[in-house]
C-alpha cells in the first residue's frame, strides 16, 4: 500500500467511524494496520472492537503487541483496560500491577503513567509515581504529575503537599501554582480548602523559615480572603527577614488603598517610613501616608473641620520635610484639593496651583493637569471665562491626547452652564468619538440631555435652571442646588427633566453620605421612568449602593441581572455581568494581580 492509498483508506476509515459505521471503519483500519503496524491504527482498533462487542479480537491484537514489544510495558495497560471494560477486574488489576512493576526506569515509567492517565486510571498512575520515587530514592520525581493525579482523585491535601514541595525547591513556579490554587480551590464557600492551605503554609513557615516563598504564598492567600491585616503581618515579617527595604509593603499599601482598607495602608507606609535607612520607597511612602490619612477621614460621615485642619497640617509638615519641587507634585495637588473643596479656602488652593504650574522640572502632563485643576477652582469662584481660558490652553497643547479631550469636555460644560447649548453640543458631538470610554459616555449623556430639552416649544428655561443647579452641585452648594431643582417642576410642570432632577438629587445625597435618601431617589427613577434613558443608570447606581454601602449582595445581584436581561444595549451590561459573577462567586480575574506585578 503506497502513501496515496494509505491516505485514501485513512479518510474512508475516519469517515466511517464518524458516521457510526464501526464495522466498516474496522475493516479499513485493519488493512492500514496490516500494512504499517503503526500505533496510530492499533489504538483506533482497540477503541473500536469493544464498540461492536468484539473483545476477543481486541485481546488478541494487544497480546500480540505485548509479546512482540516486551520493552513497551505500556501495552500491558491497554490489556488491563480491555479486561476492565468486560468487568473482569481481577485480570485487569493483574496487568495494571505488572505494568507498574516494570516501571523502574524513569522514561518507561512516564510512558506507562501516560497510558494510565489516558484511561483516567489516576490511582494506578499515583502508585507508579510513588514506586519510582522510592526505587530511585528521589522524592522530587514526578512532582507535577503526581499533583495532577491527586487532583483528579479529589485528594486535595496531597495535591497541595506536592505543589508546596515544588515551591520549596523552585520559587520560579510561584505564579503558576497560585493560578492552579485559584482555579482548583474555588469555589470554596466555607473556606475549608483555603484554611487547609493556610495551615500547611504556617507549618512550612515554622519548620522552614529560611524559604521565603512560603510567606509570599501566604500573603497572596490572605489577599484572596481580603484579610489585609494578616497580609500586612506576613509582609512585614518577610521584609525584615529578606531586607527588602519596604518594596513588598509599598505594593501591599497601594492594593489596600484600592480596596479602601486605609487602616492597613497607613500601617504599611508607617513601617516603610520607620526603616532606619531611608530607601527608594521613603519619599513616596511619606506622601502617600498623608494621602491615605485624607482618604480615611473623608470616607467617614462624621468628620469635622478640626480634623480636616489636622490633615492640612500633616500636608504642610510633609511638604516642609520633602520640600516644594516637581517630586512633591502629588502632595501639593492634594493640599490644594483639601483647601478648595473641604476647607472652603479656594484662594489658598489657587495660590498653591499657580505655584505648581511654575515648578521647574515638572513634566508637561502634570503641568496641564494642574491647569485643569486651577480651571476647576476658577469655576468654583464664578470666574467662568478664566476657567475656559485655562482649559483652552490645555486643549490646544494636547490636541491629540486624552488630556486635551478632558479640557474640551470641561469647556463644553462651561458653555452648558451659561446656557450656550448649541455651541456646547457641537463640542460634545466631537467628543462622542473619544478613545476614552469615560469621556465618550459623559459627552453622550450631556448631549442627550441638551437634545431632549432644547427647541421643545422654544422654551429652554427649564434646562437653563437645571444647568445652574448642576454648577451649584459642582461647587458643593447643595442647599442652593436643591432649591433650584425643586423650582423647575413648579414653574414648568410639563418639563421632561424630572428623572434628571432625581438623578441630580441622588448625586448630592450620595456625596453627603445620605445613602437612604440617595436610594429613594434612584428607586423613584426606576419606578416612574422604567423606559426612559436614565433607567439603566439608576439601576446600576442602586445595585452598587446595595453592594457597597448596604452590604446586600443578593439584592445587588438581582439588580445587575435586571440590567443584563432587560437592558441588553445598556453601557453598563459588561460591568454588571462582571459584578454579578463576582458576587455569585465565579472565578474571574481579580484586581489583586496588581500587587504581584512588581514582586
């Protein structure tokens, strides 16, 4: 049989097999096997003979193979499997054990084990691996293979032991083993498996304190459980032992800030600052400590002016130590923000930002950001055209950059605030094509608001009042904003702005941490405007409110599901699906990966 005939016959055999005509397929494969003696056709045949109940022929062909190739004990596994299919477990075990007994050589053992795994005979593969280890007096043989065999049998504790042994010999496998644990040990609603892993790690750390990878894995484990206190303790101990100079603590602090665990973030930064020798992380830790102190205070609902002044003094004290320069840019911007928006000292904030803009060595992106911040403060003071001038400078200098688009959007909002709706909309139409999803969405929302509320019977006054209220919200003058918003339906009962007014009231209540009031406004939008453009916005905000502030994951899941099913074209569908799956406990990518990137 030449090559062309082999290819033709193979095609006919495969076609017959796929069509379920096993007898015809066997005829073709038998002719191929007789012509080539290839394992390819041998395996096809021993799979197909049982399909037609012809076990005797299968046994015959396998025994012939075993006899001819005595150096290939993996064929014994095929023979054992044929007997097992016939429920002749005694004969099956006989040949399985014989195969194991011939696996002293590592390479031969691997081929036998692969054959066991092919038939999902993980327990025999396990026996083989352990026998070869013992015979060769090498406990590190087949670590990964044995771990997988344990996993397939549900022997989680033994599997973990193997992976930990691998790490003890080579920390280079850390990330891959973390991924394995993340995949295999979840879902774990009662935390039993993760607790088992934690206990094993603690014993490893106690018995082998010189191996640093075990504390690293334990830190990772604590982070999976959102146990940042435990992560801090281990990270600090490892930093001291390995003399890392605060690197790990700096990464952990940043992750804690992202997760709003400001208390642990402060401990991390304080530890870095306390190190005797000032290191590369000292400067950033000094600045970030003040930042996290500010975030921690503002996250509370009962802070007062004296506490804000204490934070301001910390800013000033830190600036005095680190000096005013381009390196302390973030610190100066934070101080300006504190003065302007929380201490009502806009003039001091303006002085700070003007000084920042003139700093020597400041990169142009940071300078432009400072100009945008200064423009915001000018807007707070009512200096709309000064603000517009600053935004225009940034827009011109960064025409093809996201910074330029931010400045352009802010200029469009100024036009909206002063009632120049048509010019504002022209700018917004350009920004709808922004590469930044956030800017594009904001531009689309504002443009839609304008479109829906101008030109209707030539009355633009309701939108003008709403825009004034919007500016008052930006200035944090919530009392005046509420008064203005309440006046709109009184003077214009048929206004289409009612759902927008409710969303604005939600925004103000949320910013003042009045979460019950915020919830009431959202629920009114959902009940009264279920088919209007803001319904999905309100649903998404309410879902986040239930999840993050009221800690009601079941209700949040219901709301996310409603967005997915009832508003399939919503911009919030992707994020809602992600949050729904996370609350359900699905294994999705976690933000903690940021922590490990630099380690």
